C-alpha cells in the first residue's frame, strides 16, 4: 500500500533524513516538502495527501497554530498528523492531541518506528474512508430521513454504538453535536408547515456541505439534528460547530422563492473518548444538556461539556457578540411568581439564573411559549425590607425536563426607575463575577 506524504520542517537536513527513510522503504508514492506551515497548507489545497509529518517548531507558526488552521479546512481536517520533535513537554503533547494530532514521535528515533507509525496512521485513515463509503452505499433508503435526505434516528443510534466501540478500541475522542433551530415553532405557526419543511431541507444541505469525509449528520426529530464526529477533538468540534452556526446565520433561507427568512441555530457539544461514556444514550444526553445551556444564554451560540455536569458557553463570533453581555447569566436561586395577564392566573416558579436580558426558571406546569407575562421578583431593599418588583417579559422557550418544565423569559425592558432592585442585583453579580 503506497501513500502520499507531506513533510513540513524548517530544517532541510531533517527533511532529507525523513525523506530518505521513506524513499528507501518504497512505501511512498508522492512525497511533498514544505519549509513552513503556510507553504504546507498551500500544498494541501492542490495535492492529494494521506499523511502529514510536521515539526512543531516551524518558521512562521507554532505546531499548535498549524493544527488549529488545519481543523478549519473541511476537506483536510481529517488527515492524520504525526508530529516529530526532539524536545516536547507532556503539556504540549496533550494540547497537540486535543487539537487533532494523531501521533507524536521523539527524536532520536529508529527508521522502523517511523515507518510503522506512518503505516498505521494511513491504515486508520483508509478504514474511516471505507466506512464512510459503505455508509453511503449500504441500505440507503432504510437509513435516510425522507424529508431532509440526512440519516434518520435509527441509523444514528446504530452508528453511535459502532463509533463508541471504535473509540474505545483506538482511544480517540468522539464528538456529538446536538443542533436545534431557534424559534422554529414561530416559523411554522406564521408561515405554515410547508415552508417549514423547505427550511429543514435547506438547512440539512448546509450542514452536509460542512462535513468531513467520515462525519455525518442525522435528523434527530422535529427541528433537531445530530452531527457525529469520529476521531475528532474538543477544539475540532468547536471549530466545526462555529462554522455550522455561521453558515446558518450569515445567509437568508429560501431566497430563490422570495421568502428571505433568517434562521439561527444553537449547538450543544459532548466530546469524550469511548472509555469515558457508558452508552450512546449518555453522550446524547450530555450533548442535549449542553444545548439546553446554549438556549438559556440566548440562542445562536454554542455550549460544550467540560465534564458530565459542567458546561462552557462559547459566545458567537461576529456582530452577535456585541449583545452577549445582555445574556451573560448569574446565579439567582429564589422563588418567583409568573402571572399571565390574559388568563388572570399565576404560576409559582423557581428561578435558576438571571441576566440583563431575561430569567431562566422551572416550574411544575408548563407556561405557553411566546406569551406575554409579568414576573414578580422579591428582593431586599437597602433598608432590609422585602419588596416585590414586577418585570414584563415574553416566554421565549419551554422544555419538558422529566417531571417539571424549564423555560426562559426575555425581559421587555429593565430600567432603574421601575426595577432598581433587580438591576442592582445583576450589576453586583456582574462586578463580583471572575
């Protein structure tokens, strides 16, 4: 089995050393040379490469920067990267693996060791490409969602089991992205389900165009999608998630039909090795909880699981970042009263967090989404007396969580005249936050 190798090293003598080993072995079909990271990336745009061998100490960028850039290239982010260095700390190696490097070789090394590692990496790449080919060919109709053309939930479940087994065997990270269209119910209610179906089809196409060779997207149900990234990393999955968010947010939908509809998506990420999770249900649950965190912040953003119960929200890049402070959440554990002025009834709810933009809470019964409500919040004034402040808002999202309901209310307005205690609480929380 012959393959194509790209060598990137600022040292000509080290390039000659590695090139001589491969030439003598007869394993290489084509061998490309680059003296800088920029030159290497340019070669990747025009040449077919099966393996990248790179010295982390490049003339124009660090090896970690090279890996970061590689992860943003849809057609090349899956390529195996073997780093060769004479001096690398364990912390550097760990960071390199997190950013997508597959192997690390320390100088001095024996030629046989280099050849074995290279052959194994290329074989692993070939295995995944063959898996991708079979996925596309075998029983397509039984595994395809008829509306979007993506894989269906049954196929996702079966494939997730397989990928977890592979992840345990080969000790790589498997990333799962849970994607939900923001406010899609509003689109269906206002424009009709036919338009909603066309939006789902176009969104599915945009997602598919961003996939690597052996990644795939599936329709999970309704307006939720799952993207599975075998042999990925947290850094790589975040890069892809941001790319997906941007391709949805940056261009209008159904322009050819004169609709010009703007959509956004929220994404939750779970990226763990197969040995860290016990089942496919667990990794789906974690990614769904991360999605829930992204929704709480204000939608059109990404949340990634740092552990099974800790999540980090990534503020969106671009113009939306300007409004991120509005949705920065602060702990707010108290009981509030939510009043529906039209129905003249109220619900006792338990607040979780608060921001300048709204309030997240849960209750034993559901509250109508999109409904205008009044929230009565009790806070202590400077004299130590408990006072109620009324804040007007709109219920932006509702989600059933086992035996209760979580929901978020977006404030219509906060001003110092009508809501001094609420604003003072948020400002103090903002001042004390790290």
